């Protein structure tokens, strides 16, 4: 999985980092493809990190 350097945004209210809807969609699309290729473990790691 190549998901390093995913752009994160900072919440104006609490200062927490989060992923924008666009980025989340992109990740999910990539994840679906990766799952098809048998890369489930890598995806789980990424989701936890996010
Ligand atoms: Zn917030």
C-alpha cells in the first residue's frame, strides 16, 4: 500500500487531525483494490494509524 504523505487537515474547533472526505474516498478506493490483491494487513495498519 502506498499511502504515505496522505494530506491531513486540522479541525478548527479542537485542533485534531482528520482526513477530508475526498482523501477518505481515495483511500477507500485504494483499499478496495488492495484487498482484491490480498493486501488486507497493510490496510488495517493504515486505518489504525489514521
Ligand atoms: Zn474537532
